[in-house]
C-alpha cells in the first residue's frame, strides 16, 4: 500500500526522500508528502504523484539532514492535499507518516476530541499522532515511551515513522502487519517500506518484526518491543542490485519485467533439481517429508495473481502428486470458519510477502494446527517469517503494479513442489522426474522464443485497443491462464474482461458474444484440445472474433481463428509458464495505446498491506 522512506545522517535528506518515493510509488500514488527538520518542521504535501510534490516544493526550504516522505494509497479519507501524509499532532511538534489502518480510530478520535483535540483531516493516521502527543503530555513521558504506550491502545496494522521538531537527532519507526526496514550506513540511517530506496546507499539492513519499535538517537540504533523488551538487531546484507530497480532502457517497468521472465524463471529453478539424476535440492521438502507423505489435503491461499498461480498449483498437485487441493481467496478464508487441522498443509502465496489477507489466513491456519509453506518473492518479508518452511521465487524486484514475472516464478516453484511431493508419495518415478526436469530446464529458452511474438501482438493490439469488453477462455491448465490474462487486461487498460472455463461459456457468457467483443482462447494441443476446438466453433457460430494461443504448427485452429499467436510445444502441465506471456504482452500494448499508466494503474497498489 503506502510507501514510506526516512533519513537521518550527514547528507541532505530531501533528495534521498524524493528519489526513494519515486522508487516506492508503485505502492501508492494518490498523494505524496515530506517532512523536513530545518529551522522548524517544514511539511510539503499534495494530491497527485511524487512529481507533483516536487513542483509543490520548488523554491521552498527543503534543507535538513532529518526527514521523512510518504506516497499514499488512500484508505481513510479521499485523496486530497489535507489527507496527504505527513500529519501533525495538536501542537504541531510531532509529525507522522503511516502505512496501514487503525481500526479503532473512530473511538480514539471521539475520546481525544473530548480532551480538546482538533482534527484537520479524515484520516486514521492523524488520530494516532494526536494520541501519541496526548500520552506524552499527560503521562509526562518521553516521545519514545509515548509511542510505545500509544501502540498498545491501537487496533489494526501499521508501519509508522515519527519525528519531532524539538529533537533533530531522533527518528522513530514501528511496525505491526505492515513492513518497515531499517538501513544502516556510515553515520546515517534509513527507514523504508522495502529495500528499494536504501540499496543505493547501504546494503546493511534489519527488518523490523511485528511489535518492534526502532529508535535512532544520537547516531545509534536500538530496538524494543511494544512490551519494552530490548532486542538485538539482526543485520543482514541485501543481495539486490541497483540495476534491478531501474528500467534498463525499457519504456515501462512492466515491459522490462515481462522480458525478464526467461531469467526470473531460470533463477526460480536454478540449483533446486538435477535433470540428470532427478534429485531435488529443496530443504523445505526434506524437512517435512513425513508430513507430506501422510497429507490428507492441501489448502492454497492467495490474492489476485497469486490466487491464479494457486489454481495452477491445484491442477499440478492433484494431477502429479494425487493430493486433494482447495484454493481459497485469502480475504475470505478467515471469515468463513474453515475446517482445517493438523493433517492439512497450507501453501500461502504472495509476491510481496506482506499481503495482509494472506497473513491473516496463515495465522488462522496455524492456530488450528496446520503446517504452513510460504511462497514469496521478497526476502525478509512477513509471510516467510510466519511460515514453517517454504521457498523464495528469486524473481527479483517487481516494480510494475500488475504482476507478471512473479506469476510465472510462482508457477515454476509450485511445479517443482508438485513433483517433489509426488516423489515422496510414490506417484512419480525417477524417470518421471528426469523427464519433467529436462522439460522444465527448457522452459526459459521457450519463453525467450515466445517473446518474439511481440510485433505480432502489437498488430493485434491495434485492432482491439478500443473494445469495451473481452472474454478469455481456457480448459484444464488453460483456465487459470485465461483468468490471469483477463485480470491483466482490466488492471492496466481498464477494459472489462472476464476469464471462464471454456465449457462454462454456454452457461451464460455466450449471450455477450457478438462481432464487437474479442474472445481470447487458450487452444494449445492439450489432452482436451478437441473440446476447445468445439468451444471455438460455438463462438464462431455467433460471429465472435477469436484470438487463439496455439501450439507451433497448429493449422486446425489457424483455419478457424481470426488471429493466432503460436507458442512452443511443451508438456501440458508446463503450458501456463509459456501461454501467459503473449497475454501479458497483449494487455501491455493495448494499455499503452489507450494512454494508460501501465506501471501505476488507477486505484491499485502493489503490496496490499491492509484487509
């Protein structure tokens, strides 16, 4: 959701904050603001993007070596100048920036209003900074202690950073349910929602855990829990490269990340299997071999694109490992009193590792005794720490809000897990594993070949850029691909699109088909190829326009479809890794032709850290 960055040290803070906010803008871009300590507390904020904030601050006092910045995805209060962060306490002494939701803010606000506090904005964040000051003044405690005591009174999720105009050597940060990382440099410190604003200046970081507060004072870092227990910071070295968070000559991050998929899939598989011997090298499987052997059920939880990856996982685990699988929206899982217990395995999928709904689902499953496997892209994030075991996808930073390489990386690891489970449970032989791994090893090169269809996709995009609706159809492994393709189109081009199992089309959606609505069909040569052919004929009988994703050399569908995009042949269970690519490109080029901001589509944020 919102992006946070803060700095204290020997440099000028403002350039660091602005650059950091631009790198964090994928987390929210409704409004932006900074607070700087120099001859008082100077706050500049406005509705719009970070570029609007820069214009707003031109010619003003932006000096100071202590400051913090925020880019917002609105929850409480509409996006406007007043609701933008930072927010001030009643006296104007304390400033705060916040990512998350204070669920009991209305009750706190009512009580504080009775005590004489006046509120300017509609945000929950302003209530928190007023509460901190109220405790500081009435309990006669330090700012550090006031923050700790205030956090005991709030219900919800937060990552906060606080500065005070009365102390230019102090920076305070805390987290619960929303990420906050502290960067440690030579005589300087950074705080941020993720590592992207920090990597340019230091590789030494510590990730705050839930319920921890970081205090930087007089050039020293200390960490306490909200229970006032001192913690020893665990400092780790970032492996991220600065080049990974730059566009590298591409027009948009999304296009760069689509083209990075041969590498990101390779990195997600690298070192985890031997195609010659059929041996695994995944510790998470070895440690839970007994659990896997006796599993009664797998429950996969995720949101958005991760949920679609989970649907591919369902096909994989049931097809290959013969384990019953349920795929749940994490946002619904915790609210329907699910039946789950110690015999179940829960796989939690999240690109960021911070998705609030997925974290809540994990917590519920753990309380009921289930084992948790986490599948995430961001090292040090909350979901890996909350899981019993798991794997990182190694896709590298994904800056574009619409997920692309994270999806294929997740599917790649799920495929490995499915075969690992199959070996443990005796549903796959060593020869099965060698065959599967040999084909998996060829996937990055086949994705590279598929990317060569881009010029053809551009021509198709020109034809359909002005449509208002689209239908995506697939069967078997093609069904989750259809769902993901439809999601990409609506996310970034704002065209209404729906994905359906192809056979379900005649149970409703077929009523929508006419000459104006394109129907995208995943029509590769799978075990249900002839059934998909029948579905294409049903569309053509209603004068529908077909865009077909087909296996190379397929002339049967070519003779029926209006537009055909060929992809290399592979095993049926690996087709989602390849068939997704042209759909990503189609969505991207349609959105660009419509003048949409593909990296920062309206109303969306990359990391959804509130429920």
